[in-house]
C-alpha cells in the first residue's frame, strides 16, 4: 500500500515548517507529501497564517526529487479553472512530473468570508465544470484550440497551454502529452460524487470516513464506472485518516494531547495507537479495498513521529 503524508498547514505552519516535513517524508521513504488547500484555521490562532497551496507546492517541487506532491483537496471556489490548469501544469513541469490535483467543491464558508472569496450556495455544478475545463485544457493537442461555454465559465479560442509534463495512455496505446496529471475526487455523496469520480478521476479518496463505510463507498464508485463503460480498476481507491502512533501507551497519549484529541477517539477513527495497532488497522483498510493511504499529520514539529511510522509501521508492510 502506498503511504502518503498529508498536512493541514492552515492550522499554523510556515513554508519552512512544511519544507522540513516534506524533506523528512522523502528521506523516510513515504510515497508522497500532500497538503490541504485552506486559508483559515479551524481552531486556534493559526499563526503565522495561511500559506497558499500551489505556491507551497511550487517551492517543494524544486526542493524534493522523488515525492508525489499535491492537494487534498483544492476548492473549486478559489481559482478560475483556466488559471488552475496553468498553475498545476507549471508545478508539474517544475517537479519533473510529480504533481497530482485533488479538487473538491469547497465547504468552509468562514474562510471565504474572511478573504472575500465568493461562496455560492450550490457548488457541485461549479466543481463539475472546473473538472471539464481543467482536463479539457490539458487534453487539447498542441496547436489546437479549446472552447467551453458553460453555466459558470466561458473559454474562447484558448491555446490550452502550458501542458503538464505527465502523459496518459489511451486505448490504442498512444501517449497523450500533457494529459496525465492524476486527478483525485472524493466525498461521501452516494450518487453524484461517484459519478464525477468515474468520469474524471484517476483516484477516488474517502476522506476521514467511518472505517466500516469504506467498502460501500468504493462499491458505489465501481458501479458508477461500470455504468459509463469504464473499468473500475482504472481508478486508485484511497483513504485519508488521522495519524497518532506511539512506541508505547505513554507516547500515544502524549501525541494525542499535542493535537488536542483523545486516544480512544483516535483509535476509533484513525491510524492510531501502538505500532501493532497501526499495522493491524492498515491491514484492515487493505482488506476493505484501500490501495493508498493518506496519513494526516497534525503536529508538524514532531518528526520523530514520522521516523517511528516509517521504521515500524511502513517497513513491515513493504
């Protein structure tokens, strides 16, 4: 199973904080470093203040060499899809083809109000159209033009540049330059979200689900793929869960306290507890169909936590 580190910088982190965690993530052998895309803390003072997700990833693209990097997830309310397509393509070029784009509808009304960002009541159509535009721009062959006339966005005679570095294979075996940035779609909706993942995504992500609901969520996505004639195994099926692992009970309790959580609650909802408990939880997730796991790290100063998980949890499963 791929193990990726997932951070929430809006809770209080500078770029230098994120760089330290990303470089440790790479050194320790994890598959990727991902971050949320938020502009307001969900508790506490949030000092020193938010960092922009794609500005951060551009920097990390130049200061790492192997890690997959991306958002889990960017909000469709934050950026025009034409601009987002350019930003992601540029960071993909800067990283040598290691970028992935998680895109969602957005949900945190307060951050929109705090920074003057429009927050329409209905956003699913906005997200759908953003996915149409971003993937359409990337898939337009060089030398051709892209047009889109929708309810939310109109693009006319776009050169659809720049292209990402990553390519994608098509049915006849050809490679399509610039169309291969993996797109991650997630959510708990029973109908529209699976349909959106089946249509656009390379990966479906179950973000902080109840553990016993994961298999059913994946089954709905697989059914949505079959409905449109797409092979369900074309997608990667992933989950994101909070991480809190200790070498013993005292260390588990200390790490839980550092992030303001209770050990029992973390054990119920995350990858938490002693090393053996974490290994068992990951095994149960694999049995439920999870192929990739995003480990939410909330204490970015505790690099020993990553060392422990890399050595005692990830390595036995390698």
